[in-house]
């Protein structure tokens, strides 16, 4: 039985305008607040329950990076909410992104499927 394809959604802090790229205490979140149905090419249908996934940023190759593995949502046309929470010396800052469809590909940069919401 085939399962929905997954995509790694990744982002570098240095690519987000207005964010201090040296910050290391940050977390990437992906959330869907409602269940939806996901059909596959094999004819199977899956019910995807509401979810929240998170992954801390880590220092890689001179930058601060995070990735989350999600099912693709191009097939059902479902949008996922992304945000980043940054703890900058005891001050919490949350960056919200426009809801986005996760492509049916191996990986994608978060900023290629969405953009930061104006505060």
C-alpha cells in the first residue's frame, strides 16, 4: 500500500530578513489545525489528523538551519502554517509565514513556498 510522499522543508535563519543570523536558540514549527483527506496514486485514501511538528535550529556550516519532514499537500491542496520562535536572550519573538502548500518533491526551501507575514 502506497503512503503519501514526504518533503523536507528547510530554512536558514540568515535568509530571513531582520533576523540576527547568529541566534542559535530558535525552533521551526509546522501546523495544521484540521483533519484532511489525502489520496495517493495507488488509490488509497488517508485521513491526516491535525498536527504540530517542531524542530530546533542547529548550527551547520557557518549558519543556523532547521528542517521538518512533512507529507506533501499539493495533492489535497491543503495549506500548512509555518512559524519560527526565537529566544533572543530571554526575549521571545515569533515570526509567522503565509500558509503554504508543501510540494510533492524530496525537499524545498521554506522561502520558496511562502513568505513572512507582515507584523
